[in-house]
C-alpha cells in the first residue's frame, strides 16, 4: 500500500528486483524545512543484507569475467541514466536533505563525472613483473574482493551513493550499498536505474538504520572489504564490529575540524568570501570538509572579522528549493539539537557570539529544523567549539600572531582531514602546507575537489584515500605468481 505523501512508498534493490523489507517495516522521510512527510523507504534487516550479499556473491564471478571495457560501458550507462533524471532527483534531494538547490544541482553531475572517470580506469588495476631470479618469471596480479560494502553519509546522498560504487565495480566487485537513513529517498531512484542497467546482484542498495542494516553489512563474514563516509564514532564502531567477525580491509573517510590559516599578506578580497564559502553554509555546515576554524593573524583580525560578520549576517536563510536561498534547514532534529548544544557551549566557555545563533524569525521558520548561520570570535584551544566537530553552520574565529603557534593550534585536534592556507608568499605556503597534519590542503582556496586528486584524512579523520587511482586499487587484492623454469 502506498503512503499518502509526495513520493509515496519507495523500494530498495536486491538481486535485480525492487523490493520491500523482509520485515515489512518502513522508514518515514520528512522534509527538514517543513516537517511534512515526503515518503517512505523499506527499513531493512539482517535478513535483507544476507539476501543482498548472497545475490552479490552469485553475480560476482560473471561480472569479474567481463573485460574492463565492458564493465566501463555499464558504469557509463549509469551516469547517462542519472543525467536523464537530474531534475527529478534534484528536487527529491533538496526536499529530503534541506540543502539548497544551487548546491545540490551540482551533486548529480559530480557523481556522473566520477562514474565517467572510473569507467576508463579498469586497465590501470595492473600487476608487476619482479626480476628476482634469472630464468624464472615472477609476477603479481590484482583481483577483486568479491562482495564489498559501502556506507555513505547524509550530506551528499545521491553523489556519494552513486559515485562511490564506481571504483569497486570497475575493479570487478559486486556492491552492497547502505544509503543514509536521514535522507534515503534519492537512493531509491538510483535503485530503479541500477535495476535497469546492471545484471542482477551486481549492485544492491539496502535502505534502513545504521544499527541494523549497517551493522549487519559490516559483520557479514562474506564482506571482506568495507568503506564508510561518516563520523569518527561511527568509523570506530565499524572497525570494532568488522574485527569481531573477520580480518577485513576497512577504509574510512571521517570528520574534520579543518583550519583556514590567513597570513597578513593574503589577498583579503579573496580570502574573506572564501572563509564564508569554506563553511559550506549551502549545506548548513554539514560537510566534513568545512573550514570551521578560521585563524586570522592579529594584524588583520579585526578588519577581516568585521567583514565576515557582515557577510554571514547577509546570508539568506529560507526555502531550500528557492534559487535565492543561501542556506536551508538542518537535515534532522538530532543535527539541529547538536548544533544548538554547541552554540550554547561556545557561550558557556567564553567565546563571543558575533553573528547568528538561534532560530531565524518569521512564520516560515515556525516548523522545520532551522538555525541561523553562526560566528564565534575570541575562540581559544580550550573550548569545545575549537576541538569538536559540530557538523553545523558554526564558524570559530581564532586570533594568532606567531607562525609556529598557529600550526600547533591547527594540529592540536584529533582531526586531520583538510586545511586551507592563505598567503602570497610561496615559501610560507609550502612550509605551512608541509607542517599542517591534514590529508588535503588548499593554498589560496577552499572546498573544491579535483578529479584524480586523492582525498583522505590523517589522524582520526580516516584511513585510505578516495577520488583517485588509489581508490580503484584499494578494491583489489594482490596475488603473486611464480613461473619456475629453473
């Protein structure tokens, strides 16, 4: 029976068929901006994961036996079908996440570009010849794992769910995807497309809660390769659960408390708008790559802070479907509560609230998960908002005067995902980029990712990299073969 809602009851994909959960249970998806019911997706169970893995295991060998060019055609066809349904998916994604339409429109094309990129990389999963004994031949080859599991985050649902299946598929694996429970609707459109494009079982998309579907996927003994985009606590939980059921290859792209360091010689006409853009307010700050700690040199601190405040105060918070909105609604009540708790913590710890904080005023904000874009000044390393990832629209501004001191502060947190360094001096840029303990560093830039450039974190921000050749290779295992002639 279809629910009385905009998108109705949706289905997940197992073994080439669009199906309900074995339990018959559902997850209801709400519009974060209005709290209206958008639709329902199946609330999967361990049984559903077992079915998906079994389907993947059956499909694996025939898929692997295809040459890489044929697998590439399947992956490119997926990208083409996604592009055909861009308008439909964009609307669904905006309504389901609360992210602004200007930001989300680019996500589908970004996913398609990633699919196209990996579709041509299959032949790069190469082995080697090793000249270690005369007269004999020693080679290595790369082979897929079989069935791999991927769990993705809620801030870019369609982008992550679609694009992160590209590398494992091109490496020859079957895939079981677990979409985000907070915003699962677009994954059901992806399920419809994949059912039409791929042989049954090659791609399986199982919706549901992390504590049931996610845990079952991580613990399944036949899934030896796992990857997560999510939070540090979730990453640690996955490592523990995976280790309890097998020796598994687990890669993690986790959170960040990313520094943007502005030196006195920086081009402030570019650095100021970049500091605001780097907070990803169009995603309500819900981005692991947000430069949420802004380090301003003492000589420029006051003038830059004043302009940052004016810019943030001028952001238009409103209907995510409007082209005029700069910021939408938080994805869930839990994310709103978390953000508000950190705003309160910042005030309790002595930071100075200089912009935003609290709910926007107006009848349109009476329902939904709204918070104003927020800036704190006078933030110090002993404060919670300095050290902990908020995953919300809260920017912390820190004053500094010594280069060694600012690097120490930047590196003092548990995270090491991304960083931005702003200076016109090449030596300062190189020296600082090398000293900052982050896996991805922009010089005079923020936020942008580039094809074939490896993205991944240091410290508690993750293990492994994505978005480049290493991601493809990470879905293979190395086998060494000796041809002994002498």
